[in-house]
């Protein structure tokens, strides 16, 4: 499958109304830290978070779509003001369907960013399917676009910057 050029990506992002994001390996560096009592910690990229907030302010809907439930994800998304946090189902397209119906959208209206073989179905069905740079080779093979940055290292910011460029939005105007 040939990949979108940056120019083609920008053109496709003009029609996107919802950005759906995997968590582990996309918003994080694919690491989870566990304490002896089972307490879980994740490392999230601050720039990704800032641009997620700016994307919300621009009117773009954001959804978290994770196959694994994590209280740390709930905490971070609440901190960012992300209201659509879907976790704990392996079939991400099915998990996303009620939200799409609520927002009157179809899979063609979304961009999805993933990193693992679990994300193949949604990446291939989304209007724009994105794999982060350090994704599983099987996902990279089928994704429309590959970020230059890895998961937890600014890949989400990179895609949101492309969305802003496609829509001619200056993110500095969204700062409060």
C-alpha cells in the first residue's frame, strides 16, 4: 500500500471531525510501571497533551480508544478535559461505534492513530489511518500515513499540527 504524502495527508485531514487515539505506544512510549502493590504509572508526553487541549479548543472531537483499561489513562484524560475515554474492549471499531452514532459521524469522518496489530482493523477502516513511527511492522504496512516521531515522543502533536495546517488554524491563537 502506498503511503500518503504530507500534502495528501493535509487534504484528507480537512474532512476529519474526530481524532481517535490509542494510548499505550501512541500517547505513551509503550511502557507501564508497576509498583509492588500493583500501582500503575504511565509516562505521557506533555506536548501531545497541550496539542490535544488546543485541538479541543479548535472544535475537533477527541476520543481515546484503548483495548486495555487503565486508571492512569482516566486520570490523564480527565486532566486534559478529554470526555470520550473508551477503554477495555479489544474491538476498537465496535467500541467507537456508539460514540460515532451519538456524534452523527461515520468511520470516514475520523482519523485514528495506533501502534500495534490490535489497531489494524480501525486503521484500515478510518478515513485516515495513522501509525506512529515505532509501530508494529504489520500496522505500518497498512496505515495511510506514518508519523516521523514515535509513540509518547510527540507523534500525536505531529498529527494535530497537520490538522491545524490543513484547516489553516494557528495553534497560538488557541492558547489561553
